[in-house]
């Protein structure tokens, strides 16, 4: 569990680093908020898992209600549209 928590922290840091590199001008795109939501939910899930393994309860609602496949489809569609429109308006 500790290894997963440490790895997720590394992933969260890497996601933020990449988002800053991609989003140089600070424009808010739907992709950045989706990635941040995903990392946050993974962290919450690990927190819930730790509580459950320590004998605490959990409803598991935070991660189970998130539509992972739907959000990944949104990201793919947005990136596809961005790639298709690259160079337009120049």
C-alpha cells in the first residue's frame, strides 16, 4: 500500500509537470481538469483503501461514480479535434 501511495504521489507530480509544460500560456482546457480529477480520485481511493484495511468503513462512492471510460473518451475526442485543427487561424 505504501509503495502505491508513493507511486501515485510521483504520478501526481509528473501529471502537474506535464500539464504545465503543455499549457504554457495558462489556458484552461478540459483535458487539464480531467487529468487533475483523475489523480485526485486515485489519491482518494488509496486513502479509502487504507482506512478499510485498518478496519474503518467506506462507501467507495467517490471513485465508483466517476466515469473513467467516458472521461478518457472526452480526452481522446478533444485531442483528436485539437490535432485536426492545428495550424488553423494562422
